[in-house]
């Protein structure tokens, strides 16, 4: 659901802030929110925890207490801020948009997110989700970004200079509304009319989102919901990103023949299969870099099969 990277000319400074990519691949879908600053509780990699100077600062409100098993026990407000430290920088077009409260509210609609499996699995899912979405919204590529390129996730909330209207006019179930463009919006850069339509249908707002896809840019909770919906929903012949990263997906013989093995690489293949099967590429490396960055914060290992360089995409 992404397009090639472009440049954003910032009025704040003389440098150019590169735009996140959005994948333009069609997705035919089958279906209609740390215990410490560094995720101390339950982490299994003592070396990495010591390296990161892990310290426990538990939330005292809501569901985010140290002893809980909800999303808040994995991702506190403090951790959210550590992961996305420059998202509200004046040089980011989406400054002020993405909030912890909005993410937490959106996640309540997807109770299996970050609650499936042991602590390491749950943390790895959060790292994978933010690894992919930070790549999609990254403002740290192509310049000497403070904090490094992986500190600038969630800098954008919409695609800049989309190359088409991303309207599949052959899809009559979710028809395009005259004058509207279904380019990438939100953390996952939701794209194409049928994705807006199916996400809308899942929350009772199909007509509203097809008639006005910019609604995603008016409500951060709705925006996060669109990304989590895409993450949690099996797509056509593809499993859900959630099932892959928590180990609930078993490859078929067709998948095995195509080189698709359980791991973060298949998540990339689900989100943007156009990057797969062509050997090393910068976009894939950026996705992996974000994922490793967040896994290190959480003190969990990366798992196997991180790239899709030698995987066929799901259309093959």
C-alpha cells in the first residue's frame, strides 16, 4: 500500500524531509491499544535489558499496570514516546496528530492485538507493527536526522504527491465516489477504494469513508483503527500480519515453494509484496531496521526470516 519516496520541502529548515512510501499494490480482503520504559517485565534477553539500562516505571492508571496482560502492560505512554520521539517535531507534517491515547483507544477494538502469546511474543508484535508503520511514515530518510533515521517514525499521516487516485473502477462492491482519491492515509497508509470500503464496513462507516476518505485524517483513533484493521485481517490468499508474527500461521505447500516462511519477512510481503523476490532493497532494509530498533527497546529477539528478498509475493 505504498508508493515511491518523494521529498517534502520544509519551511522550518533548508533541508528536504523525505516522504514515506506508500504501497500501491491491490489488496483484495476476505473480511468485511512497557511495564517499564524499556518493557522490563517478562523480557527474556537479559543482555539486551542490561544494555538498555532497563528500569520499571509502571503506569498507575487504566489497564497499563505492571501486573496486567493488556496492551498497556506492554506499551505504556512512556514507551510510546521513546519509540516515536520526533513525531511532533515541527518539521513533520503530521506533528500533533498521533497520540498514545488515540492508539490505546483504537486497540480496544482489536483485543487480540499484543495480547496473544507470551510476553516476548506480545512485545514482538508491537515491535513489528510499529516497525512496518514507522517505515511507512518515516521522516528520517535522506538527511542527517537528529536521533538517526529510526527516530522519525509517524512523521506523516498521508501520502505526498500520489501518482494516481487508487480507484479500482472494476470493484462494484466498494465503488469510488466521484472526485475522491484513495491514496495512502494513516500509519499503514491505507490505499484503494476497496480497502477503505471494507474497513468502513467493519465499523459501520462504509458509505462515509468511500465518500470522504479524508475522514481518516480528522480522527487519530479512526486512523489507528484503519491500520490495526489491516494488520489483524486476513487478505485474499494472505494470512493476517497478526497471525504471522504471533506464530499462528502455518505455510501451505504453495507458500513453501514460494519461499515464504513464518517471520517478519512475510509481514512485509503481506503489506507490500512488490518489494519481495528481487533481492536486497533499501525499503526492505528500512523495515527491518525499524523492527530491530523496537525489538531492542523491548529486549526481545528478532525471530527468523526477517526479509522477503527471496520470497515470491502472494500473487505468484
